[in-house]
């Protein structure tokens, strides 16, 4: 399964960068984001925001 990871702006929460990764990479990206206090949004790839 593939996931889309959106990096969010610290001020207003708007997406500033998008990456699509496989399931095995999600944990590593979450750990990296947590270590620097970065906000991210993770959703299955191929879905659209409603």
C-alpha cells in the first residue's frame, strides 16, 4: 500500500510539500517529523481531500 504524506506549514497548516511512499517508509518519516516537531498529514495515496 502507498501513502501520501503532506508536510504542513507551521503557521496555518496548509500543505507545502507532498510525497508518496510505500508503507515501509511511513514509520521512518513519522519519526523524522516527530524529532523536529514538523506537522504532517498522512493518507492513503490516490484519495482526494473532501
